[in-house]
C-alpha cells in the first residue's frame, strides 16, 4: 500500500507542475486566503472582549465600537474570499483547458494502433471529465486544503492565546484524525480509478447502441443493449456508492472526533475557570474557535474524494501524454515526389491477432499508373495502403518512395505527397468551402476551390444549397448524402493535387447513379499520379495498369484485367461471382 501512496504523491507533484503558468493568480489567491484566515481569527479573538467588556464589565463605549469592528472584519473577509474564488477559478479552469488541448494534440500525434486499441468514447472521457477532475485535484482540492488549514491554524492560534493548556490537550486528538485521513485516502485510491474506467465503458456502450440504433431496432436488440448498459450503470453506481460511503463514514467519524474534542475542551476549560486562569470571555473564545475548527476538518475530509478522483483521472491522462508519438526521425526533406512507390517483402502483424495482416508483399507502383488491390474481406488491402502515409509501421521489410525508405522522410513532408479518399468520408462541422480547403489547404484561392469542386462533379448539388459553397454541412457532413460527401472528399483531393492518390473503397457504399458521378470525378483526378485503388467492385478497376490480388496477406495473383481473367484464378472467380450477382 505504501507504494500506491508514493505513486499518488508522485502524480500530485506532477500535477503541481501544471500550475507554473498560473503562479501569479495563485499567489494572489494565497495572499487572499491568508487575509481570510486572519479575519476569521480576528472575529474569534473579539469574542473574549465581547463577553468580558460588554456583559461582565458593562463597558458602554466598547459595546458601540464592537458592531463597527465586526462589520469591518466581515467586509475584509468577504472581499478576500471573492478574490480567492476568482483567482482559483482562473487557475483551475485554465489548467483544465490546458490539459484538454494538450491531450487532444497528443492524441493526434499518436500512432494509428492507438486508435485501434482505445475506443473514441474513452478518449472523450479523458478529454472531458478527466480534465475537470484533474483540475479539481490540483486547484480545487488545494484551495480547500490551504483555506481550511489556514482557518484551523488561525483558530488554534486564538485558542492558544485563550488557554494553551486546554489547547494542547485538545490537539492530542490530531494524530487520530491524521491516521483516519490516511486510511480513507487509500480506500479512495482503490475505487477512484475504477469509477472512471466504468464511466468510460458506459460512454462506449451508449455510443455503440446510439450509433447503431437502426441495427438495434431491426434486430430487436434493444433489450440486449439495455441489459448491457444497465449492468455497466449498476457497476458504476456500486463503485461510486463505495466511494461516497467511505467519504460519509469518514466525515461522521471526524465529526465525532470533533465532538470528543469539544467535550474535552468543556471539561478542561471548567477546571481552568475554577483555578482562575480563564475568564467567561476566554471560555467563549475557546468554544467559538473549536466550533470553527470542526467544519474546517470536515471540509478537509471531503477533499479526499475530490483529490483522489483527480489523481485517478490524472493517471489516466498521463498514460496518454507519456505514450510515444508516431516515429518521426526522418531528416530528408521532400517538396514534391515523383511518386515511385516500392514494397519490398513487407510484413505487418497486429498485436493480439492471429496470423499476419501482410506477409512478404512486394510490388512497384509507378508514376502515372493505377495499381488496384482486390481480394476478399480481411485480405490486407486497407492495411497495405495505410502503410504508405505511415498510419501503421510495418513489422518487416521496407517501403520506398523515389528510392528512399519512407522513414527517411519527415512525416509531414511525406503526408503532403498523399491524397486519400475512403469509403467513410470525414467531413467537419463547417461550410462546404472549409471542408474542401481543409487543413494546410485553408488559404487556397477561392477560384481554385471552385475549380476543384467542379472537377469533382460536386457543383451540381452545391448550387442547389442555400448559400452555395458557404452552406453548412452539419456535424460529420450529416446534411449531405453519401455520394455528395464522397464528391467533396474528391474535391479536397483535387485541390491538394498530391502526386500519390489512395482510393480506399471510395465507391463501395454508393448507389449506381452516385457511383457514376464519383467515377467521372475520379477519372479527372487520377491522370499523372501514382494511384492505388482498393476496390470491392471489380468493374471499377478493369482499366488499372496492374491488379494485385491479395489473400490472407499475400499477393497471390498480379497482372492486368485481361491477363487475370485468362488465368482463371481467384480474380476470375471473384469477377464471375460479381457478374452473376449483377445479372441476377
């Protein structure tokens, strides 16, 4: 358990490092908290003369000044509290913002395998609630600890002034409180991380069911999905109640400890009064100070949950931030390549999967030619083309561009040479023009955007939209049909004018009319480039310069359409099956 405590402290020290950009606002907040504590102590100190001068000695002049002093103390305390809250909020929300931005940037620099192993909903939890919990750990919990500790210190100082003997006796209960805080901290660490994990699983289950709501309905799977979601929700609730039960029990025990301290104070203060060492005002002063310490202790116990949930979230975020980036050690610069792509005995194996995704793949794709990749589902076609922009790294062999290994080039330079159009087109919430002139193309000349749109056969539907190129496409392009989204993706590729073009099942999900328009657009895009086409419909690759037939990660046939048909192998069999389906 001590190792876990050390680990938690190491995480918290790292969290404290996040505050370096907010030192000024935190210093202002700390100064304000000291003023707050001093004001609270001043009010507690006033209770002795309040009783002795007003009720015992009947000092009329003092009774007139006292209300003004109390008002002044609470004005100062209120102003200091406002400054504290404002500056702590600036730091907390700033750190949450920084972590969101940093984690988002990190995710976009991670290798493609990370996105296969971690579902997007889990990433969203890290970017949202984990970032907030982290901010609570580093700032909000720190605020409570410092603020309430200062308050307790001020009250203890007043108690020592009133009677050091009584105060020392009461403080002997401190080690018991410290021991209980350590015990509850360990329990929070045990459950805090599991609560966050089940929250991510809940979001993943909801995302799957809601995204696939049509399949859920048509296959009558609502009960199945609700059973899965309810089980996860119950597990999350069970863990959360354990955390809250720990906090509630601990809070109750601390209050009991405070009540015990109060009882000890009453007993000892009575003896001090009988011995003539404590006046009535001093007794009230002790009581008021002790009563103020108990809520401060309760706040300090409540901060345990906030702190340890934050540490659990921080650990989840730090696993992302500490993960290695995509490998980018290349030093060779590249303005515009010729487009000669060579695969030499390339092998690829996904961790946790049986058998290789690619096994000894070798071929050359020359500039100005079309290389088609065909084969059954799972034969390795998509994996192959994803190796070219280095979304994945091969586990063996070499891939060369213009005679040099891909790893020799700077990653950004390499990817500038490639345009991709896939089956699932990703459009972003914005205008048509912003989605065509996307990323590094955003400063493209409007006339060039217009030409790209027309070359992609997209203007015919854009002209019917209310604001033309400035019309909004909605989140993920939801206001457009599949064929329209594909044509915008092609327009994006036209505008990029990259020497290498990758088409990954670009027409697989389209109807015949949409496919014809997209094929016409692709015909405009493909000349004078190195084009690699992953195709399910063999009719789309009949004019390819070379066709590679993959099966279980290996190239089993290669040649032109006519050559492969004449050979009567797998390609001819696939072609015959599709022809019969089309005829039927």
